[in-house]
């Protein structure tokens, strides 16, 4: 198998314009950063190489904190991709977790879907809000309208400026958008909202990429049970349960989240503590007959009840 293709799971997409070409560059750059820190993904790559399977990315997930001043939330991520052609497809509410999410799709169906979630910070306790407020008050400036304008008119942007744009966006996702939080504050916040603590130490990093089981193209890995069994056999730590009943239109599972060292402040010094970074999701969207048209189709949305349990994969094991 061509390793360049394997390590760049968006290269199969046939681009139609400069925005799409730029999106592939951005997604593959974020993927390389993600897989470099995600041992379980590299183990999965060996598995599908052994099975002579293919890997296509189903969706990418991001996390944000909704905040009033400065105004922050889902749009801190979504406006980047809306400038590049994505549009909102559906909204989801998770009242028990204080989340809301929006699913974005690209007009070119070969592009991965985006699933962007925000924590409704105003629903947390006063103590948790005070911790979040300290970081949000020093949030870096938002991407300028000029950057978004350049993204929306990429065909007019020079090669040099295009390279700078890519560098700006990669840095936007890779660098913490506020000062390092205090260790004790992160630990206390984690007791109330592991999602909030995760964002505080990871910023706008990709939360997960997702393999489309339906892209594997081999009978040994053509449903979520087979993939789960194969990954467990490859010693990849997996979520115990598969979300969605056999025969349903959308089924999901994932690896456990890897734990990486993150930087925090303690007694005026920068120290490192272990924290969850990301997991790798497996999505199965079997072909099913549309009762209205009679056509065989795949469900391309998300099911809120199933997603609820996947959010918990980044809980730090005590």
C-alpha cells in the first residue's frame, strides 16, 4: 500500500477548485500532527495495511467553549470552514452534558463531515466559570476578517500568501489560544466538566478523526464488529460497547484516548502533567433502502444519543 496515501486520508478526493485543494492540504497537515501523537492510529494503519484495506476519513471533531465576553464558541472553528465552502447541516443538543453541536458538510460529498461542539459555560457552577474566565480573558485575537476573506477568494491569493494562510491555520489549531492554566484549577474543573478541562489544556486541537468502515473495501473489515475485533486483536485499547444496534443506519465505536504530557502552571513554574488528548473513531454507515425513493443510500448525519457516550472517551482515568 502506498504509505503517502495511507498517511494522507484525503488524497482520494478529486478537487474542483483552489478552496478544495487548500482544504486537503489543511486536513492532511492536521492529520499528520494528530497521528504523530496518536499511537493507536499508527497501530490501526498497520492493521489495514495487513488487510490491504483503504482508509477514508468520515468526519473530524472539534471542541470549543461558549463564552460571552469575549464572544467565543462554535464559530471560532466553523467560520474558517464556512469560508472554505462548508455549510451547516444539522444541530444537536446534549442537555445533560451542557453541550450543543453543529454538523457541517461540504458540497463535495467526498470531503469529511465536521462535528463542532461547544460547552455552554454559563450552565456550570460559579467556581468553574471563574476558572474558565481566567483563561478566556486572555484569549488571543480572533482570526481577522482579512484572513477569512483570503480563504473565501483563494483563487486570487498568491502562492506565497497561500502558504502563509496554511501556516496561520495550522498554528491556530496547534497552539493554545490562552496562557497556560494553573494545574490546581484544571484538576478542580475536571471534577465538574472533563470537557471543559480538556479544552483548557488542549485548546482547538482536533479531538478525533474517524475512519469510514465502508471505505475499507475488504470483507474482513466491512462492518464495525469486524473492525472492533481486529483492533482488539492488534492490542489497540477500545471502547467496550458499540453504539447503535446491528442493522441500524449509523453505528460507532472508538479507541480509548491516548494520554500525553500537557503543560500547566504550578507555583509560577511551567510543569507537565498527563492528560487525555484524542481518540480515533470508527463509523459504520451501511447502505439502506430509502423508503420514499427506493434507492440505496447511506445516512450522512449523526445521532445525538450515540454521540453522548463518545464524548466521555476523553475522561481521565483516575
